């Protein structure tokens, strides 16, 4: 079993649809829904850190 923390969140339909559209792209085709969400969260956190540093 993984060492990652499990959480439950509710997503609006438009975000869910955008994630499902990402799965159709070559970059994400082999990724699970959860992996894509983790990538998006990481990218958002990194963007936030960069914004705070400015």
C-alpha cells in the first residue's frame, strides 16, 4: 500500500471534464485520474510559490 495520504474532494463538473480531456493527450494518456490531479496540484503549488517570491 502507498505511503501517500488519501483525501476526498469534490470537484465541479467543469474541472472534471478538463481532467478527462487531459487524459486524451499523449502526455497524460497513461496516467490515472489521481496522477493527473497530483500533477495539477503540484503545478499549482509551485506557481503559488513563484508568485509569493515576486
